[in-house]
């Protein structure tokens, strides 16, 4: 018993394995399945780090029709010890999950990373800051259950300390409760602070293509593991250097998930996250005369008062309203879709059940 459990913990612990995961895995261990963490998912196959090494496994067994229930990088899974193909049989209940909707017009959820402790939003200082986009990423980051961090990359391109400090401050006002770190992979500035954060638990790097995520990953790894490429067009639309989500163990402890660039992120049932991004507005709202104040023209509105005095930028309130509206729209659409989805699920299960019964009967007769 000791030799196998020792190897389980010595291999998997650096990847985040702990007693709670072991407990959750116990029923699968009893079935002879192997525990592992998903390093990468690619067209129905995934690489899983197990105590015996990295295995390739098929994900088809784990409800492939629902994009939120597919196996994802960062998942802890129960995988078959052998077989052609070898299947992932289940994933353990996720502690956190970063989910976006693939487009703000449709209500399709997509899970980008599972079991993440730090959601690192990478924003390039080479381009003009888009605070609304940062707020949107942060809403999803908070909603995921992870602690968000904003990393302002390519700080070497803003050598003037005063300008740099202003940019950091602008982002800080849009990100209450979130650390904002200027870093340069080129000259190493700020990397130690980021490394201290990523040394604990699992971190995911998120952001637009060309933001410098993979360059940061390589800097934290101390070697060139991820491909890096110069941006060819300004908005980065024509180019995605990283194409899969990759989980990497860091030399200083902790694991890092590098992800392909995202053009944009649509909210996905992120009401709580939106509230956290605009914490100061929600706090002000507590002082409005009417508890259901819409902060539009009501008397005794503390939010409008703060706009009046300049304590709250109008841009923040506009952005808050926009994200709230978008979220309500997505949630309303999703409910209808989910209902249809669940119905389809029942039918599918019914069909599988019937097929299994028939197969059994065939075997026994
Ligand atoms: N000046 C400067 N350039 C950087 C820095 N970090 C990254 N770059 C450059 O930015 C470009 C894009 O970097 P990547 O690391 O490939 O960006 P990415 O976010 O991984 O892009 P995708 O994989 O497409 O999502 C490359 O040309 C890098 O050399 C930095 O700290 N300073
Ligand atoms: Mg990349
Ligand atoms: Zn109000």
C-alpha cells in the first residue's frame, strides 16, 4: 500500500494533489482507476499526468455533448490503467472553473481552465489600455472562484516611471481587490512578484493574443517551453501562437496553465463576478435611499452623488450597467437552452440504458 500511495503523492503533489482530492478519488481507486491531472486537451484526446508518467487518453466517455462538462486542462481525472483506446472515466468535482461564453450573441459556455487558484489576466502595455475589456476578464475571473491578478506586460516599453505608475493606477481603479503588477519578461522587472504568486497552487494565464502570456510562462519556467511569436497585425486577429491550453509545473513550485489568446470574452452567468469587479459601486448602492435604487434619477442616490463629486468615474458606472445587462441577457437565454439540453440528456441516457439492457440480454441468452 505504501509504495503505491507514496508514488501517487510524490508525483502528483507538486501538481496540487492533496487529501481532499484523494478522498474524492477513493471510489475510483477502488475500481482500479488511476488518478491524474489533465495537462492538455486536443481533439478528443488528452495528456494526463499520472503517478506512472504522462498517459494519452480518450475523453469521449465523459459527456462530450455538453461544452461545460467536457474534460478540461487542470481537471483531476480517473483514467483507465490500460486499453485501446484508454478512456478518461470521470473527472473529480471542480473547485473552480473559468468559463466564458464563446460569443456575447450566443449563449454557449466554454470552460477554459479547471481547478485554478489564480487567474492572471495579461494585458499588454504596448497598446492603449482597454479598461472595459479588463473589467470583463475580471468579472469572469472572480466568477471562476479563483483570485484574479492583472499583469501589465511589456513594461519595458513604458520606461518612464511616472507614466507607468499612472497606467497601473488606472487599472487599479478598475480592479478593486486585485493586485496589478507591471512586468517585463524582457528585462525581468516584476517577475519575482509574479513568481511569488504563481508559486502557490494553480495559475492560469489569460488575455489577448500577443499579450505576452507564453513569454511570461517561459520566463517563469526558466526555459523556452512555449512557442513565442512576434505580432504580425496590430489587433492580433490573424495570429494565435499558442493553440492548446497547457499545464506546466513551475520550478519554484505551483503549476501554470498557458492558454491561447482570446479575442474577447463574453460573460457567462457571471452576476457575482460583475458585483466584485464593481465592488465600490455596490458598496455605494448600500447607502442609496431606496434599496432597489436603479441609480438613474432617484433622490438620495449615493451612486449618483459619487459621480457628482467625481469620486466615481462615469465610465465605471456605464461599464457596470453594460456588463449587468449583458449578463442578464445571457442568463435569460441560457435557462431556455439548458432546459432543452437537459431534455436531450434524458433522452440520450434513456437510449444508452436501453442499448445496455439489450446488450446484456443478448449476452445472457
Ligand atoms: N518588449 C517586450 N516584448 C515582449 C515582452 N513579452 C513578450 N513580448 C513580445 O510579444 C510578442 C507576443 O508574445 P507571446 O508570448 O507569443 O504572446 P501570447 O500572449 O502568448 O500570444 P498567443 O499565444 O497568440 O495568445 C512576442 O513578439 C514577444 O517577444 C516583453 O516583456 N517586452
Ligand atoms: Mg502564447
Ligand atoms: Zn442609487
